[in-house]
């Protein structure tokens, strides 16, 4: 079961950066085996239907942000793609990843749910917590010695964070300074197709 996430990436035919630094190395499964998993993986794919494309885009969003069907249904009910994107990107687990505290969004979710992250000086354990403008995000002092944060100091100095966030590398404190915008961002999924899936 340890390679399930990589198999899902191969099935969708796109690199979703689900496994930390491994996705940026030659060891990445989608680089070594750029075809679907299984004995029939290298066979030519059949033309996909409109419903099939909608389903694929839905699966991409679920995998990237770690959402379940109930969360997806609530998110895509009567909301525009721009608003949905903003809600997804402001999730605390995503922000923790962007700031360089975590090597991947999946590890960011783990850090938050295990109580290692603070917002405005208070511990938050809900990965879907929505960060607001002015919020300051930091690592809980008691958690800085945890193995989870090995290499975080160097990673923070090298990370290229989105324009709506900023970080003090020395103090290891990040801040939300604006709202994320989908304008000019090349997404690995099509939110309009996902919206069509839920409007069926």
C-alpha cells in the first residue's frame, strides 16, 4: 500500500507532488514509469468521455488537497472557481507547505493535525483551518526539535513562496499578507470541470 499515491498519480497521468522531495528526483514514479500501473498500463488509453474527464479533475483536487467526497460537495456547491481556489489555498496545511515548514502538503497536514503548528500564538490542529490576512503562522516551540522539522530552517530560506505570503527566515514566522488569486496561475486541474461534475 505504500505506493498507492504514486499509482494514483500515474493513473491520472500527471505529477501532483504528493511525496515530498521524491517528486523532484529521478526516483519519481511518474518519471520512471510514465504510464498507468498494472499489467495493462502501457496499452493505449481509450478516448475519455466528458464525465470521465470531470471525474479525473475531481480526483486530482481530492488528492492534492486531501479532501473527501463530503468536503468536495460542500466546497463546490454554488461557488465560483476563483472562490474555491482561494478557499483551498488558504488551508493551514497548504500554507505550512508553502512557507517551507513541511516538504509536502501531506506532511503539512500531519504537522497541523499533530499539534505542531500555531496561528497567532495558539495551537491549531485542524488542517482545513482557513488562514486570514494578518494571521501569523509558526512552529510550536516544543515541536522544533521534532524529526518532522529536520532541515526546515534551510528549506525556509530556499523556498519560493506565493506573493500572498511572507516569512521571516530567522524567526521562522510566516504571515498571510493578501488573498490568493487564481489569476495567472497554471493549475494542474480544471475547477470548471469539477464544478460541472457536481452540478450533474
